C-alpha cells in the first residue's frame, strides 16, 4: 500500500505565497508521474500541475508563470510552490502519484493524498 501525505496549506492574502509538499511512503519501487489537483466548492477536480520522473512538467493555463512543481526522487516527494496567489486559487489541493509497488508480488498503484486546504483571502 502506498500513502501520500500533504502539508503546507493555509490562509494567505492575495499576492502571497505558499509551498505545498507531498511525501509518498510504502513499498515503492518507482514513481512515474506526480501531480497536484485542486477542487473548489461546487466545481470539478482539476489538474493544476504534473511532473514526470524525468522532470518534464505540465501546468494548467490558469497557474502558468505563478506556480512551480518540483520533486525530489530520493525522498519520493513532490512540491508545489505557489506565488502571486489569487482568491480564485482557493480550493482543496490534492496530491496524486502513480507507479510500481512491491510486496509478495508487484503491482501498479495510483494514490491520492487526503487534501490540504488553501484559502486566499484578505
């Protein structure tokens, strides 16, 4: 079983910054893509940013130039640096990761974190 634990959410004023972290643990052999999603009240969950094991990144148009995703493969951790935050960035942010795990056998996994609240308000 693979668990993802997020941290770093909170309340910030417009124009401020936050850094989210997500650490994966368990019997992990390898992690392919890792990403951040968000879900605002009454809206569907949407992809914010994703990063491959090789470091290729992809961003939602709404966050390009403001958010930066990065990862530490040795620590199985992904980060999301959020700058110039806007009220419309308010949402629960979820970490997602997929890869290969092992135990008595090997299997592919796709896991979600529990979510962390980000509120941008004055």
